[in-house]
C-alpha cells in the first residue's frame, strides 16, 4: 500500500478483541413470540429468501456452513475497502475462509451508516446514545439477526428486541395544517383514514383491474409463497418468481409517486385500493407523515419496485430497536475476524494493475 499523506491516529480505536455479551431488554409485547432456537444450527423458522433473490437464502447458507467453520476455503491477500457492515462482514467471512485480509476505512471509526454515538461522559456500553444512520431493524433482516445471535448479543435474534417507538406504536401527536391529532395506533388516525386504509389495502390485496380481477399478487401473498419455498416447496418458488417478474415487467423504471398516483387517483386501468381516491392533500399527508415508520415524501422519486420490495420482504413492519447501538455489529465482526491489518482514517485513491501482475493500491489521508 503506497500512502499519500499521513493518517492521524484514532485515540478511540477499539482493540481487536471480542466485546462482551449484552442482554437485550425483555420483549415489551406479551402477545408476540420472541425468536428462539440456536441460529448456529438452524435459522429461525420464519426465515425466507427475499423476493430479489428468491432461490437463495443467505442466512441459511451461513448456517449450513457453520459446522465447517467457514463459508469455504481460500487463500491469498485481500483488500476490503470500507468498514461499513457489508465490508466488515466480507472481511470476517474471508478471513475465516483463510485469506489474509486488510481492511481500509476512510473514517476514524468503523460502521458507516451503523453510526451509533454516545453522549459525552457516558460509559462505553451505556444505552443512552443516538443513532445517526440505521436505527430500525425488522425480524426479516435475517443475516443481521444471524450474526447478533451468533455473537451472543441478542439471543433469538432481532425478534427478541423491543419495538422501536414508531408512530402508532407509542402515543403519537400528528401535526399538520388541519391541526393536531392524538394517535394511539389502535385505528386510523383522524383525518388520515383515506391514506391509511388505502395503503393497507394495497399491501393486503395487491393490485386489481377495474373489473375486480387480480392484476398483480398482493405483497403479503407473495411473502407467504417465499416462506413456503424456504421449506422446499418448488411450486411456491416458481409462483413467487413469476409474480415478482410480472411487477418488474409492468413497473420497472417508474417512480414510487408515479405508480401511487396512477393507482390511487383512478387514472390507470386499476381498481383504487381501499375504494377511496386520493386528493392532493392525501398525497401530501402520506408524504409528510405517512403511516407506521414515517412519511414517504422523500422517497417519492425512488423507483416503485425499490419501495414495494421492502413491503414484500417485511422490512417496513414490527421494527425493533437495538439498545446497545448498531455499531456493535461491525465492531464485533472486525474484532473476531483476525485481520492482517486494520487501517482507519485512510482513503483509497487509486487501484491499478492486473491479476497477472498484481495490484497497486494508492491511499491518502481521509
């Protein structure tokens, strides 16, 4: 590695030793079963492949290879650029497989968007912290759940964590131009009935043609097919793949707002989900405040399929909070990886070379 400039030392750098186990808070919902079993041997029964990769279940692959101690056998020098959760997971698995791994991170701390920060003078494992990136975690984050369980941080996985205080989970005050509404989450908040029931009708019933016939499978039904396919049902796998392909063929390249406008104004050949057309104020309410975890306005320009896949994969419901802070996961991955080297405060500026001649990496101070 040829360095441009000289990196500053991070006085708060964690030693490369495993962190102690942390006991999660009790499940606040007595009617919700916590995840159970040993993820080392068998993933949670509810685990399924995402609709994006319907024939491959990543957590199942990790668990299958666990008795061997690695995902495979390899050797050689590997440079991983970026110490976010993806980079640290790659470094961990490649190191266990036999590679000599160097991890380079541009920032003083690991984590990337796993950016937990504690208040000044708080002890290292204090629950009093702020999350500046990822902060809500669902049970369908199966790979994350696998690692948290494997490292002893959350026995039973994400399902054992307390619920995130999303709007409607706790008493919430909704404020807009029409006034202030108190919402306890038991039913649709006053003034938001149209978007509340319309959105839930879309998720539950899917998209129907104006004559009432099913045009596109409901997200919840598609998820059930994925769950069945995880148990070896090949017919369910084929049906799920075909259903998602139908969505891709019809809506690829279209924005989230564009498809919602077509569906909820009746401008297209489809039945309006929930039966009530949305006015401009309804789109504004859904965009500003939304339902569940918050508003969708900032995501209106994002592709419709990018948002819809979150619903199918269960990534927008029953969201949980990880009180020790999500940064524990990338830190733990690195602590257990046995890296050849960990370099922080350093940015990769250029890579050149070839497989035959080898690669030359240039870096500079971030």
